[in-house]
């Protein structure tokens, strides 16, 4: 039997591992991301950015 022209096309992708709540890596990652970005995410959106978003919405209506 001859291999397909493109050997990569016959390969099946690896199944994606589902994240589990108690997975140590997932816990570590979640905590680290919260430590880095929670303070920034709580900052108010600048008025200038809100104005630009609103202007863009109006042009799409």
C-alpha cells in the first residue's frame, strides 16, 4: 500500500484536553492571570475610548 501524497493530511489531530477545575496547571494559570490582570480589568474604560466606540457604532447603523 502506498502512503498518501501528503502524509500530514492522514494524521488525526490530538484531542484537546478538557480543563478540569482541580487540574494543578489550570489552577496555577488561573491564579497567575488573576494576579497579573485583575487590577487592570477593574480600571474604568477611558472616556476617549468610549467616545470612539460610540462613534463607530453610529457609522455602522
